C-alpha cells in the first residue's frame, strides 16, 4: 500500500472529511458516498495512466485535461449518453482532420 504523507495527503483528507460531513448532514447515504468516491478514484487513475502515455507537456497538457474533463462533466450532467458524446468527439476529430489536411496541402503548394 502506497502512502506518501505530504501536503496533498493532508488536503485530500481534509476535503474528504468535509465532503462526508456535508453529505451526512443532508441525508446522503453511505452507499451513495462510497459510489461517488469509487467513480472519482477510478476516473482519476484512468486519467493519470492515460496522461503518462502521451507526449503532451507544459500548458498544453493542462489545457487538454481541463477542456476534456470539463466538457465530459457538462455532457454527463446534460444527460447525454456515452455513445452520443463519442459521436460528437468523432465528428470533431474528422472535421479538424479535414481542415488541417486542407491547410497543409495549401502550404505545400505555396
């Protein structure tokens, strides 16, 4: 079991205590709290492992993460299904590929 005691650990513990105290004070069940914690930990681990495999560095990494996470949360809160979101992402990637392809073609011709 990995346990590094530093400022992140203290902050995470304080935030967890505050979150659980608020949830219990407004009658959120332990099962719901545990489910939310498990989902967030799973997503965090997934994001961390995926980012280790990318070549992004510096500000581009943070812009990418913030925009992807924020848009995913907004789509989820708007009740879009995973399939719909993936279709939107695929359409955006296709559109950007066409635009960059045309731009590169025009630059090579000049």
